C-alpha cells in the first residue's frame, strides 16, 4: 500500500498541473487521462483542489524497470548503460533488459518487470503500437511509464515522454543538404534518394517530415530530383532501421538508374540515421564512389562507425544526440516521481500518442560534421581518440 501511495500521489499531483496546462492551451484534443490512477479517479479538472506535497522517498529504494529495444545498435547499449549507472548512483534498483528487436520479447520482459515489482518503467519501444496490452497492466497498478526516446502509442498508460526534438533532427539533415548544394541559388537538377527508419517507430514521422519541410520545395520546383521517384515515407522506410536492409535498397536504386560515378549523377542521399547511412555508404562504395566524388550522406547518432565514415569522407554529417543528457533527464524525472515533486517537462503540445498529448521533456540535438566532431565528441568526453581512430 505504502508503495502504491508513493507512486500514486506524485503522479496525481503532476497530472493536476498538466490538467491546468492543457486546459489553457486551447486545443480540443483528448484530455490526458489520469495516467497511473484507477478508473474511479478523475483528477484532471483544472479547478480540482491541490493535494498536499508528497513526502520525499526516504525508505526503500524505488525499483525501476528499463526496457531497451536491442543491443545491435550502439546507441541503445549506451542508453542502457547510462540509465543503469545514473539510476543506481541515485539509489534506485534497476532491472535493465534488452529485447533483441523482437516485440514479443519486449512484451514478455515488461510483463516480468511488472511481476517483479517495478515501481516505474522506462521503455524505448521497438514498435510503439505493440505495447497497449502489456501497459494496461502497468496502468491498472498505477505504475508510471516514461517513454524513452520513442513515443509509445495508443495507450493512456504512458505518463511522460523524454526525447530529443525529433522534427529538428530531420530539419538539420535537410538544411545540411540544402546548404551543401546551395539549393536556393542553383538551378539544378541535383539528384537525391531518401531513406528513413522503421515504420513502427513513431520517430520517423518527425524525422522524415522535418527533413522534407526543408527539401520538399526544391523537389517541387525541380531543383532536386529523385531518380527513383521514391519520396513517400512508407516507400523509403527501412524495416528495423537495419543497415543491411538499407544497403539492399540502395543497391537496388543504384541498379535501377545506374547511379555510379560513370553513370547517372547522384548528389545526395538523405538518411534519417547512422545505421541506415552506413548501409547506404557500403552500397555507394561498392558502386565505385570514393571520398573524392561521394554523394552527401546524412545521419544521426554519431555512431563510431559513422564518425569514422565522416573522417574518411563517406558520410557528410550526423546529428549528435548526447545519450548522457537524455538518460540524465530521465533519471531526474524518475527522482521527481519518487520524491513527489513536479516532473520536469517542457512540451505539452507536440507529442500526441493517439490518446492524449503526452507531457514531454525535449533535449536539443546538435549538428556534427568534420569541423566540430572533435570538440563535440572527444573534448566532450563522449569518445576517446582510440575509439575513433584506433
Ligand atoms: C532513434 C534514433 C536511432 C533509431 C534506430 C530512433 O528511434 O531516435 O536515434 O538511430 O531509432 O535505433
């Protein structure tokens, strides 16, 4: 009982604050449900009385279940490690699981976390639409759920969301291509192909439109041309964000229009992240491109392989999303929940999960290029020289 009280009271306290926020924001989308509260509770009225401050948690350490999608991509290993270390340092008990990019595995792992007494869940979903059922259990048991990096869709059970500004990530990629090709001042045509990520990851619906918000006008006026004509988000999606799938599709596109140094020109490939960029780069190298004539390839994450590719001239940019910052924001959220303080958020209007606008904490991404990667990644202590050059 004490445990549930510790969780429920701060959650209700924070939701009362959000109820007021969203009521003032003037949008008429569904009201955030009383997440983490039982059906009888309806604490989102703007004029509901303010509950007393919850006491800080001083007794048993809070048990936090952390569910990461896969160990296959560098970033999720870093995210998992950072969360485990930072949560443990703050005295929380951590149950960290990686789900091998397999939805049933992730569902089973979350079920186990709930069964083992998790009091807060932090989840980076493999497929944002597949957790509705398992999270209904969390909702019934008043367990706050923080969606980590990827929004969890179609459930009232997600209590908070922490991520980077995903639309801005895409805009940065589009702006990089626009500026590198000087599109506003050139007639073109410049030839470009597009790659985004897994269709089950809600983030692509921010990354890709972000990039297109910059590039679409140039496609419309013919300055940019896609040789394949494939510019629709679902057509350019990459299942599992896998490098291999991206490489296969790039090889097909190369074959389709002879996109080779001696053949049809190719100036840029807009990739939404580094794992897809790496597959594209492999295909372009196999097609005969070298650093001297390499098309502009974009990415995000500053994966070690991609930073090495930037140094080698086979990827032009990445977007740095410091996983230490994201993890530390999430740890602050967990601590606020535990202490009954207001949970830090800075966005209540952009991330609708199909049920409500989820209270969100957005961090800023940073463009990484050959010019600034040393300062960002080595001076910033993210990587050692040996990791990048060894
Ligand atoms: C993350 C990216 C990552 C991609 C593939 C997205 O949800 O925001 O940083 O590259 O998943 O793992």
